[in-house]
C-alpha cells in the first residue's frame, strides 16, 4: 500500500487493506478481547434457529471486526503522513462466517482544504472471497496543514 500524500490525492484513488481469514478461533479471540460473548458468535445450536426472517445457518463474526479491519487499513495508509482518523460510519450488510476471507478497501470520495485543516473523505467497504460486500460506509481523515509544519 502506498502511504497517503494529501497533495497528490484525488477522487477515485483507491486504498486496499490486508485480507483476513475468519476462523472459529479468530471469532473466539474477538469475543475475549471485546468481552462480547453473544451466542451469535459461539453457539452452533443457538444459531440453528430463526431470527425473525433471518437464519444465519451457523455462528457469525462480530460486525465490529469489519470496523477494526477498516480502521487498520486507514491508519496504515494515513498515519505515516501524520493524518488522524476522525470518523467512521459503517453498515453491516451480510454475515461473515468461519471459512470466509474478507478484505477492506476504500475509494477517495473527496478532499477539502479549510482554513484550519485538510480533510479526506473515503468510501469504505469490506468484501468476502465471493466479491460480496459485507460492510460499507464512509470515513473521514484529517491531514496536518502543510503551512503549520
């Protein structure tokens, strides 16, 4: 991944994060780290049931794991330039299950310079190995003002 350089960024530029192989172990580790032991993530028997009109057909990964992968991608890309990740909003679109491999990506939506700072808005998404989008949203990063340095 090429580190960010605000002066050369333009709408349509892309960012890619690392692939993440989801396993029962990675889901359990996230349970331990987050202290979220919801049976959605741990109990196969519980997940045999229906949830309204939805049947997941087995345990699913925490949606917040998508959020973490997006954050890692953005900070790996922008932190070397001194940028700060200021906002991230996402929607979970599809469940992620053990055996899936997911990867975050972003597309620069806009850049803006204000009197006090420089901003980049990024459309973000996480896709699985089938090319299905499992999470999508928008992030905002603040880059240091070149005049302040």
